[in-house]
C-alpha cells in the first residue's frame, strides 16, 4: 500500500494522473488495526511499520482516524528509530487538517511566493528546539527546500491570466471546499470568485463552482456556458425568470453575469469546471436545500475542489444568528457533514463604497456602506487579499478576503435593455 501511495503521488500534476485513492488505503489500515492493533516494528518489522505510518499520514479525509493513530503511537507503541519524527509529522498533520496551529511547522503552504507553515505555529520561539528534540532539521533549512516550488506556484496565476490575489494559497491547503460570503450587488466579490476559480484551475484542480441562483435556471445557465457568449447567448440567459425580476436583490447583477462569462471562457479553454446552482426553487428551507445540492455535487466529483459564492449569512459555519438562535446556515450544515478541516469559510471585508441592494420596502439601487474593518488603513492594505484567522471568528468564518472599496453592480437585465 505504501508503494501504491508513492506511485500515485509521483504523477501529481500530470494531466492524466489517476486519483490517489488514499481513502481505500485508510479503510484497509483501519481493518488491520482492528484485528491486530498498530502494526509496530515488533509485530511487522521496521519497513512495514513505516509504511503503516505513511498511510495514516496521508489519511487526510479522516482526521479523527489520524488522531487515533497519533494517540496509539504516543501511548502504546515501543520506541523505534524515527518514532519521534513520525509523531511530530503526524501531530502537525492532525493540526493542519483540523485548522489548529502546528507545533513543528512541517505542513507547508505558500504565501506570496514564500513557504510558510499552514496553519501557523503554536510557539514560534520554541519550534526549532521542538524540531531538534524530534530529530528534525531546523525550520529555516526545511523551508528552504520549498523555495522553488512556492516561486513556481506564485507565478502560475499570472501565467494563466488570472487576477493575482495575495495570500490565495492559504485557501488551497487541504480543503475540499471554500465557501465565499458576499454582500450582494458588488463588482468585487464575483470578481474575487472568478480569480479564485482561475487560480484553482491553473494549479490543476477540477472545480465545482456553486452559485446562489435557483436550480430551475440550470438548463439556461448550462446553455450559456456552452455558447460563444455573444449577444444572443446573453439575451437568452437574461430572459430567465431569475434575471428578469422586479426585485433584483444584487444576485442578478452585471458582476454575476461577468462571473458566468469568465467561467464560460475557462471551460472553453479546457478547464474541468462545473457550475452548480445551489438555490433550490420553492424550498421550505433554503440553507438545507443549498447544503444538500453542494454535498451532492461534491459526492459526485470527489476529486474536485468546490468554491461557492453566497450571501455571507449562508456561508457561516456556526449555528445561530442574532435574530434566530436555531438558524442553521448552509456553511454550518456542510461543515457538519464533512470531515473536520474540509471546509474553509471566508467573508468579504472592505474599506467602504457602495453596493446595489434592496430595502424591505422594495426600493432597489446603490447604497453606501462604511468599511467593516475597524482601524483599517486602506492605503496599506493590498486588494484583493486573503487572510485566514487561526481561531476563526465569532461571525462563523475562518477568515476573510479584502477587496478594497466596493463598487455597485446593477441588474444585468437593465444593461441588456
């Protein structure tokens, strides 16, 4: 199984690479442990025991199993060469897969072309001593190995024609879904999702893009995505009931139309990309329906990376809001259904500006918003930029994406007229 693991990973990045099938090896290792306990060196020999550890290390779809193995290694397995190193690496793997800070800094991501531990370190001042005690080289030596790799990754989005997003690599660190929250009716959030999707494609991911559009528009949207994007194709798309409405709440915006056209062009250029319309028409509970549609799409394409764009109420990963303690957002339901660490939620942050929104009395148009980052110096903050909070936040998001000043995006149907 270890040989299969390494053979699969040796083809990573190739266009016709087969799936790694880590889950299959995880399931078999579970069976072995149930029958015999941990395959220790005394039971199976050094080589086979190291192979078992490798399979556990790569069991990222089941962090609870990884934690169980970690506890077994720490408590009940005799000492053997490399045990301390294996424990250190698995400790960090569990931390990374559950969005906790690392102790040893062994799980690396890239930020602005530089390698850094992802998530960050629990105790940066002690990390080198901890690594020495575990038989690992100093952190700066370890990070130096990743310089060329991260430089290449930082170059990829630009070479692929994607809008650069500072810190975007943090969103691709062992997550299967990124749920993007927005304030409806702006230019910036759909443009951010377009840049994020383009970057994911440039890294070689297959992508499912989930949008807060009613699912009864699926055929119309699919027809547009397969079209040349010309005036007739746009007119046919905008003739749908969702777009041609007396109450355009910001989701029917010119920016959403531009996002669909960006996705159309990516598909035209060969991207493995699907668009999932999440908002089930007539559903009694919209969030439950959206979560079910997203989970179904992810189950149908388990190797794909999911990116969604919804209002930031729906992207929250915690139960309850100020007006309803029992409210269960889409983000909460999806996070509960998937393994820990498989979902990352980010909310929009901005320095101010305007968005096309509708009031309760049915009046729609551009409305001014103050910045939602206390003390932010707009001149010092790059846009767009992504930041993940190690502890998450009270609003139910793991981090945020900063877009600078908001610009209103009016109804696309008005533009067509």
